[in-house]
C-alpha cells in the first residue's frame, strides 16, 4: 500500500478520501508509458542509424539519424506539455491548463521545421559540390539501418497514435506523426542509398533534400493545427449541427437563439441560449437548462464546460 501511494505521488495522482482517482492514475500511467517507449526507442534508433550512416558512408542515413534525434526531444516536449495540461485549475488559471498541449505541439512543429531546414541545406550543398568532391557509395549497413528504421518508426507511429486517441492528446498525436514522418524519411533514405549503391551516388544527397521537404511539410501542418487550437476556433458545422439536435430533443426546449462553440486546447466549450415557456417556474426553467447541459457533456466527453442560458418566450403555442 505504501509503495502504491509513493508511485501515485510520483505520477502526480490525486488522493481523495484515501482512495486513488483511478481514472487520473490510468491517464498518468499511459502518459508515462508512451513517453518512455518514445524516448528510449528513439535514443536506440538514433545511435544505430548514426553508426550505420558514418561507417556505411551515407549522408541520407546521417540525416535520418538527426531526424530521429529530434524525435527524442519531441517526445520529451509532448510529455511535459501533456503532463502540465492535466494540472487542475487554480486561482491564476481558472479555466485550467489545456492550451499547454497546443504550446507543446507548436514547439514540436518548430523542432521539425528547424531540423528540415538543416537537413535540406546540407543535402543541397552536397549536390552543388558533387562535381568537386568524390561521393562515396553507401555500404550495405546503411540499407539494413533504413529497413530497421522504417519498421520500428511505423510501429511507434501506431503505438503513439493509439494512446493519443485514448488520451485525446494533440501533443501526442503530433508526436505520432513525427514518428510517421521519420518512417517515410527512412523510405527516402532507402531509395537514395539503393540508387547510390547501383552507381548513382548523387541520389544519396537528393534523398536528403526530399526528406527535408517532407519534414518541413509535416512541421507546417502540426504548427497550423497548434495555432488553430490556440485561437478559439469553432468546433465545426458538423459538431454544431449535432449539438442543436441534442438540445432540441430535450423536453421543454422550444428553440435555440444562440449556439457557439470554441476549442480550448483539446477541449471544447459550448455556450447556448435556449427558448422556454415564460410561464413555467424558475425551478422548472433551471431543470431544463440542467438537462441540456448534462446531455451535451454526455454526448461530447471532450466538452469541458457547457453554459446554458434560458430566454423566456410568450404565446409560443399561438
């Protein structure tokens, strides 16, 4: 029991009336698990790819190793962002810390973009100077490293994506796509190395440039998604149509005057003004509003708060 309490405290789990909040514990356990796999998996993969790139004389594989190294920092940032976003609201942050996930995903995007620029610059420089220097043909070890990277990074993508969905985590989803971009870049490395070994060494730096373009595209997409989550973007027409349907199905609701949604990190806030008969009691009016509130939050677990205001309507039967 004492051991469990120590573990729960290390994970930041809330103890309520000497009972563990197991939902919070499960979330923290998943966060720690996916982060550990991502960080240590990328460290091992980076070391192997760097070794293969240096000893097999492959610039594309060295570029790929740098990409994997950036994944280590990406997963660490995702972990910190998700962990901090789970903090309870406090006096200075009454709406919680959910947007810290968006901040983490933006930082991840910037790491990707900087990595892409560096790899692209190095590849272009080698292409320009290809006539002045002798380009070595990559060894077989580089091919093996590329295949190992493709398989392992694709598995890490699906693993991280699975937990990102369970946690509804934007930062971990961005980290998952970071893994996928590394897997695809390894495909580029494999193609470039294979052509170089067939007698076309120029394809190795060309593969580096293509990898860089891919990394930049993924970085841009993650960056724009993070910005979207930071500026109270609407949840979309499909979500709002479903919300209207749920609200109008509640007993006592005559109509909807206003319905607004906004995304707050990975959470959603809803503001609704409904119409109800002006002749009913305040208690009945409150119950209608409460029913709408409960129905919305039940249908949309990501809805952090639903504010319902009741407007009186007269002679609605006429």
